[in-house]
C-alpha cells in the first residue's frame, strides 16, 4: 500500500489515474463511500488488482478500510490519496505502521519544468508549482484566494474541526508573508488574534496538511547558536508571491523564492525530517543542513552565483568543521571554489540529488 499525500490540486488524482490497469474510486462520492462501508465485500469483488482510493480521508473511518485491505487482501495493491499525513485527524485511528509507504507529492520541481513546457524559471517562482496555476497563460489572483477558501473548508474544517475561519486564514496569510523567516509564535498570535496555544495547534495542523514546513535549528549546544526557534516555509512560491503582492519579480524576490524551490527539491529526494537550518546570534546563517554520520552537509541557495558570501559557511564550520559546503544555483555546471581554507561545491539544482547521494 502507498499513501500519497500532498496539498489540494498538487496532482494526486491525476497521478493516480495514470497508473495502468488501475481502478480509480473517488471516495468523496456518496456512492463510493456506500460501497466502502463494507470494505471486506468491496475488496473481494473488485476486478482489478490495483486500486486507487482517491480522497480516502473523506471516508468515515479510512484507516479501518485501509487496514482491512492490507491485512486481508495481501495481493491487492492500493494507492490511497489524501491531503494530510496519516494519523493526522481523529478519523485515522490507526497509523497503519508497517503496512504502507508514505509519499509526499510536492509542487512541480524546477527539474520537471521541461516536461510541463515551462522554459522560464521565473514563471515557476511567480505562478507557483501547482499544475493549474503553473500552466495558466496569465497569473490569476482568484486562483490563490479560491484555493485558500477550499483548503479551509475541505481539509481543515472537516478533518480538524477548526471553527475560527477568519483567524485561521489570517494566520496563513501572515505565514505566507513571513515565509522563509524565523517563526515568532507570540507575534503570529498577536497578528492573527489567537492565543499562543492556539497558534501552536494550528501550526501543527498546517504541518500535517503539508501547508507549511518547520525546520529546526542544527546545533551542537554552543552558546552562540540558535537552539530552539524554527524557521517556517510555506508550501508553494505562488502563494508566497501572492500574499506579498508581487506581480513581477526583482532579483531579491527571486532569491527568497529560490530558497523555497530548493527546499521542495530536498523534500522530494531526502527524508524531510533530517532537514535543518543553522544560525547564530550574530545572524550568520546557512539555509539548510543535513546531518550525516560524520559531520553534516551545509547548503546555501543563490539565485545569482555572484552574490554568494561564504561568511555563513565559515561561521558554521568554526563549530562544525566536518562536511561538505554546497551552493545551489539555477543553472550551470558542478564545480569547486575555494574561499581561503573553505572549499565550496557550486551545483545547479539538476545536479543536487546526485551530489548529495555521492
């Protein structure tokens, strides 16, 4: 069994329908939900050996349905799709541990743009990576507003029973505008009109639905390192640009959004729970850190290679000397540069995965 999760309109349904020979069932339809009310009979009578249960989180007891499929019909292959991680809501009474592989579908990656016929990376940054928005001839602000309304109604209110719609949407707007920065829970609560515990609860919900990513700081316990405060990233550059009112992108805007695109690439290719950032109290920072058995890989994202400042790497390596230093740029070739005693590998994003796996 595979559990395919991702935000609304990221392409889960389209991907499921592309599986050759599979029977696809939309669990949001009352007729399908009625058939799955008796899952044992349903799985015993379907003709295909590959099933796609789309929007399975809309069922009354989805974990029971999936558990019966996995335990009682071991030759049946099931792809279940949903907006949140498993065990994210009261509906999921069983995490299906040992029965499934979880796959997080992120928005269209920079390395996939050719397949979508998109030649200009700036379009990906401004429109975002949800296929509908990415492929639109012109950027439509209504797309983002309608998506947020649907996200709250279908993925938040129904699954998590959140009632404070206006405050919840204000919090999302604040997070979009501040995306890529440090998460200041008190300030977020003040801006959204929510208590600190409520903000913490809503942030957990947004993580479970893949709407935001919180990165914890990497540290060795040093006095000058940040130890606890996370950085927060929204799920898509198009929504960040929309919230910030950007109709056109300057180079400094592209730099902020490029960091998000690199993060999505890392989430698609690595264990996302192992991603961190590094920062000290002098505000010297490294965008992403990947711990290894011997040291750690440090990653900086640069829209323009000429704007790279090695100061963050140098400050971090004074405390954590072992590991590779990598700068990710949109295009070019993989090559090494030295900055004094510091060796840095500069790579286009197309070469990042191979470099990290080396």
